[in-house]
């Protein structure tokens, strides 16, 4: 039995064993002493604590809730020790550095492969912009979330918003997580606020690919005149890319691992680095872009609150629309399915829907019950019920701003839907084959008028006792009224079809 201590690192409570706490305390004290004399030391120490918290979170799971001494030693090995990089400054590394770096990269690659084998797909609530779907996909495939975001944005725009439904479905089906760890092996793309002209996108892309920022800016300008592609891509990246504000984010933008040694070198570089004087030509070329950036920044501050309210209003309206569409479909399907399966009668329908038929669908319920097996009707009912329920839950999730369905329920719904489709794929062809033969019976009757005017009694109610009967009035040469009746039926054979005749009509003349 070991004594545990609760500590707060970067706003997160951790439970740590006593021996691990002593080792961590000494380690943090050495970091505070070394970086305490630096300018903006509080920001540096805050970034270091955030990185330590991320590493500790990655070591915890449902079966392990306490930080041990081994976890602290692993942290120190990952972050580096103050004494280690002090000594490294005093000697020439030579050819050993590439070998050590190569060994480190191989070790990370092996660790990443092992982690990927046990990964599960979650929505990333911590790094989300909308629902966390793209951030979760980025974590699952070990790529920067910006790539799924840009891909989704382009696909949604290309389909005129049609693929947004796919995003909503993924939002519902994929469970969420608030503690997905950062993958240190992923090179991340940020917007660079220090070298920005407009939004910092071009300088961030240049840092990610390791090219001159001027090349990226020229490409954006050139493609802006090619159907506006450059401008569209710039706006998408401006929305999708976070801004590199902290030291940790600036190091990740440059593709450097977050270690104490790299933090020190980054801080010293930023302190000693002098900005190069821009040429007059550069100032003239960049002036309109900087003017636009100033205008957009001011406009954003003014319209920011209004845009947030507008976005929230659109979310609520869209969620309510989806919810009521799903609710209407669900009620209609439940009533229709209940009548077809015999759970309800047409008495629950309005009076003008009487006669034993669902008139809006023109389906005779008795004939359907006597023809189709119950299990095939249940399968058909499930095929249309599941999507309606999914639409209803989508609207509810949009209104609640979180998924209301957990993963097991989602998989059960998907399993029922697929099973029902398979059942229908076997039964529907057989049912269609049962009605392959079609027969028609014709009778003619004549009525003497005797100088009287014929009067046809019409059904003033409308659809009352409506039996899918057609009445055609045609003129002909003759002094008598002629009634021609045609009866049609379908079945497996002509004999069988005669039994299945559904429609009868008796005329009344006055």
C-alpha cells in the first residue's frame, strides 16, 4: 500500500504516489529555477506544465488512475533534464546527433504503430470547431485535424451542402471524448501571428512545408484569380487553422518536439532575433493586404457577437426543422405500420380516410395482411423507421449540442437496419413473382332512358369508401345508356388471381 497525493497541474487534478511526487517536485523546482530568470517566464512555465499534464493524461486509463514513479521517470526521459541540455550546450554534438535523432524517430514510429493498433474512434471535444468529428478523425489516423476539416469543407461546398448530412450522422454515431491525448509525432499546422500579413495562413503553411513564405503568398494570389480558388482555400484555412500563440504551439508549427532543450532554444532565439528591415517595395506591395487585415480585424470585433448570435439562431432553427421532420415521419410510419400489422384500425384515422384502406397510399390493408408475411412487413417497417428515428435524434442532438445516442445504441440501430434490408432483399422478389399474372374481366350493361335524364349520384364526402375505382364518361351513337365494367386482378396464376380480386363497383342510376 502506498500513500497518494493530489496535485494540480495546468488546472487538472492528478493523483500521484508519494515517491513519484517527490521526484516530480524536484524536477519542477529545477525547471522553475532555470527558466525563472527568462523574460515571459510565467508563459514558459505554463507551457511546460501543460505539456506535462498532456503526458500524464496519456498514461491514465480506466484501469490506471494514479501517476507512479515510473510515469514520472518516463516524463523526464521524454521532456529532458535541465542538467542534460546544460551540458549539451558546452560540447559539439557532431555526427552523434543525427544518429540519436534517427534512433528517437524509429522509437517513436514503433510506439505510434503500437498505439494505432489499439485506437478507437472518438469525437474530440477538446479540439473541436463544430462537433469534433474532424478532430477525432485526425487523432484516429494520426494526422493534423486540419486535413479532414479542409476535405469536409471542400466536399460540402462541392455537393452544395449535401454531404453535411454525413457530418451530422457521424456526429451522432461516433462517441465523444474530452481527454484524447496529443500525438507528439504529428507535425501540426498553425496560423503564424508573428509574421502575418492578413490572417497568418500563408506564413503558417510556409512553416509547415519548410518553404519561403513569399512563395506561398504568391501562390495564394495567383490562384485567387483562378475562379477564386485561392481566396476560398485561404478562408477555409483561416477558419480551420488555430493560431500559434504559446511557445509550445510555435514549436509544433516548426515541427520540433516539445522538450526543455527546444523550449530554451526557441525562447533564446525569439529574444535575440532582430526583425529584418523591409524594403520600400515590400512595404508598398504588402500595404493593401495589411489594410485589408486591419479592416477585417476591426469588422470581426464589431460583428463577432452578432455572428455568434446568428450562428446560434441558425443552429436552433435547423435543429427544430430536422426534429419536427423526423417526428412527423416517425408518427406517420408508426400509424401506417400499426394498421398494416393489425395493431390499429382505420378508426384512429380521420373520417375521410375510412373504408379499410390507407387512402393516401392507395393500399388495401386486408389484401396486404393476407399476402405478405408478418416478418417481411416488420422488416419493411424497420427499414423506414430507423432513418426517421435517426433524423429525429439528429435534430435533438443539434439542439442539445451533444450526441444523445451512445455507441452501442447506434450499432444496434445500424444492425437492425442492415438486417431488415437483407430480409427484404430475399422476400420482395418472391412477393413480386407472386403477382406475375394479370387478368381482366369485362361486362356490359344497357339502361333504357325512356326520355328521362340520367342522374349520377356522386360521393360528396370525397374519399369515403374509395376503392381505387376509375369512372370514364364517353359519348357514343345510341339511344340507351351503356355501362362497361372492367375488373382487373393479379396473382401467381390466373386461377389464383381470380381469388385475389380486390376491387368491385356497383353503379346506381336514377
